[in-house]
């Protein structure tokens, strides 16, 4: 047996599984299209491996076997995600409205019939929602998944706004655009904390680094650049939160708190601001956008423990945190500009009030303007303590009935959009 | 007691128009809303309802039979399917499937309704419910029982007209009249539970006591009846 035989065997097994999945009942064709793309990708990989013979360069054969194995690690979880997109636990009614929203946001101004954005709406066997970024071999696909136990909970749909934020971030190539800005802020922070920087710099040999050498001394540059990716990811995650709240308004805050408060155990991540800082930034964005903030919202969250870092890395993390503070206003503005560039209707208090009034009668509203208005009305109903008190048989299954009503309202909204063409 | 009248199209249309006003205390609402003018123009005594997107089939490969002794949750008894707009569900001859109306409705306390199949479908072998009563105070989507008694498979699509609803006035007695059933407020079809009355419960216990005397036989008398009938 050889590594090549094993690699071919693995790819054949993978493709057989793809074939089995292809027999599922796909409620929407986008999941199946994604599956076919993956099948084509792995067909090509298999064909390449099968083209090798005894005369092939062993180094190239080995390299391709390694690449095919890496691809399996990447794509097997994705097959599971696609399989779960067919599960009837999912809130299928939101597929159409969410796809329209994604296309409005990612392809502003493009004729609806020519939009390329595709959506795979699924569920995760992981309590962290939305773990997939854009897959390089599946361009144009947005993957959204709620934790499996919550995948039929329509009130958590605003969290999809965060995931769509990642898609906008990638499409706008903010990674490239924002990195120089981050470096500038980072150097400003380091200059203002120069003594701390010198103390944190791991035992330089020779003469101490001078402030003038901050951007020229390679040892020095290499040190502070370690935290550029942390600051960049913190900026991306914060931007995605801002996009979420800009699109969905108050319902984003409620969904965020539902899934994340008070906090998880363990250490904070280097690529997110610590929880209370994250929430504080979110509330700043809410204030900037005119979104009402629920009372005592920040109190619902606790910070996570700081990671056990060596002194130099602890300093760098604090620098990354400070950079985010300096970037925050710009990120809030970018989220506004990007959402405003689309044809999305922003949340409207009067509209959500109107929908809420229909919910009091236990009926979906018609002629809704946006998904956000339905969700804001849904959350308002959720918090209305005397909701349906006068209708005991509806009140008895209050939470279930509210979710059913919101989901039906998504469908009514979608039917109206279809009729509008 | 007055005559129970079937509502005419123009009366149904009026009620739907009134339901649009937020001040109406106990409105008739059907969503997506049928066009009241179009209803009025038909002159019929009913309104048409359309097929929804959710379907439910019995798990034939898992169940040997259905019995009132079973208290299985519906998820073990049935399999749910979703068919998006533009796609179809093929109902083969002899097959039975539950579905729902596309319309979510709210029936006021002074109305009741009956679901009747459409004759155009019936003549093609598709039978839609036998006589589904919709009680005052009902809200949600109606579960429909669809069966193909014809000889050819029938492709049914969400959004197509599937049945009609006849409304009746309900006699007002002063007591609250609302549908307190388990089917309230749902958007998917449901099989529901079979509720046993006193006699059926006692019969079930006798049967269980004979099969499992150690567990259920304490109250079983020598004559085969329960010492505490109705328990």
C-alpha cells in the first residue's frame, strides 16, 4: 500500500458520501448547488491523483496527497453543514427573506435576476453560531447556521446580520483597506506607551531600541506586528456587530444577549474584544444609529478571564484593544455606509408597532417593509408580560405560538415579495 | 334558537374588510388576505384557501399499526417535509398526507367554519378532508388531510387552491366560546393526540392489567372489571 492509494481511497469514500447526500430532500436548491460544486472540486482532485504513475515525481505525488487530505479536513464538516440544511428543524420560512437581504447588501444595485449570492441556511452542532466564513471554492455562497437547538427560533435570525457583515468585509476587502490604518493607530498607541513597550520588548541584544527606530528596526517591527492580526480581527468582529445592529436594530441586541449572556467560561479570545468592551461598543453603535437600548443591557454581560500570556504578549493584546478603541468610530461609520449603499429598509419603530398590534390578535402582519420590523415586533411581544392574557388557550403555549407566528409572518412577507416580482 | 346561516360572499368580504381596522375587537382575519372585492364578485358562499408549504406523512416503515393505546409523540409517528414555492409534492395513488393551508386565520367568537374539498380536485381523485370543523376562536393554519383515491399520481404545489371554507354564525350564549384545542397557533400540520374519555380509559386499563398484571393489575376485580372504574 502507498500514500497515493490511501489518498485515492479517501477521496472515493468522500465522493460516495457526497452522492448519498445528493439524494436528500433539499428544500432550496442552493445547498444542492454547493454540494455539486464540492463534488466537482473533489472529482478534479481524484482525477489528478489517478493520473500519477510510477514515473511521477514522488515529491509532487506526496504534495498532492497532502493537499487532498487537508481538503478533506476542510470539507467534511461542510458536508455535515449542507446535510443539516435539509433538516426540517430549520426555519425554512426565513430563507427567501434572508436571501433577498443578503443580495441587497452584497450586490447593491444589481438587477435581482442577475444576483449571484447564494445562501445555505443550516444548523450547527456547535453552540457558536455562524462558524463558516466564505469558502474559497464556493465563491458567492453565504453560510448561516444557528445552534441546532435554536435553529427554528426565528427571534435569533438577527444574528445572521453579523455573518453577513463578514461577507461584506470580505467583499469590500477591508482586510487590505484597514490594515494601514490599524498600523498607524498601533504606532500611535505604542508611542504613547513607550516605556511599557520597551519593558515588554523581549530582551533585545545590543543597544536599547529608540523611539525613532520603531518602524525601522526589524526586531522591533517584528514584535509589534504580532498583534496586527489580533487588532484586525477585533475590528472585523466589531464591524460585523455594527452591521447586525444597523440592519436589525434592537432585535439584534436581544438575540445577541440571548445567545451570549452572561458569558462563557474560560479565557477571552485574542481576536474579539473582551465581552463588556464588545457590548459597550455595540451600545455606542446603537446610540449612533438611534437604536433604543434595553435597560441594564451591559449588566447582563461579564468579562472573560484574561488569557495566561507572557508579559510581552499581554502588552500587545492591550495595544490591540486600544487600537480598536481608536477604530471604533470609523467602523461604526463604515457599517452605516455599507448598509445605506444597499436598498435595505432600515428598522422603523412605527412599522414594528403596527406589526406588534397584529401579533396581539395572533395574526401575521401584511405589507411589511423589512425582516427587521417583524423581528423587532416579535421581540417586543416576547417581552410583553401580559401578551395574550385574554386568550388563555393561546397564552398556554405562548413562546411556541409566538415563534410560529413570527415564522408565518416571514412566509407572508416572502409571498408578497414574490408577487411584487 | 335561531337558524344557523351560512355566510354569503359579500358578508365574508365585509368581515375581512372590518378585520383590517385595528379597532375591531374580535376580527375575522385571513392572511395572506384574500381580495374582498374578488370574493364578493364570485357570489359564492365560501372562500378558497391555498395549499401551504409543510407536509407530514406517516412513518409506514416504523409502525405496525395505529392504536389508541399508543401515546407516542407525533415526531415518532410522522415525518415532516417542506416544499418551497415553485416546487411540488407528488401524491401517489392510495397515499395519504397531511398538509396545511397557506392562510393563517383567526376566527372570531361568533363564527365557525367547515373545510370542504374542491370538486375540481375531487373529480381527479384528490380528496381533501372529510369535514374539518373550525371552531370559534381558532387561530393558525388549518391541517388538511389529503388522499389520492385516483389512479394517477397528482402533483400538488404550495400556493395552489386546495379547499374552500364555509362560515356559519354561532349562537351566542353569553359563555366564552373559544377553540381550546391543541391545534391552536400552528403553522405546520399536526396529528394531535387521541384523547380518551372515561369509558375508553377504563377499557384501556383493563386491557393493560391483563397483559401486565404486576404493574396494572392492582385495581382489577375477579370479574375482570376495575374496582375503581374511570381511574
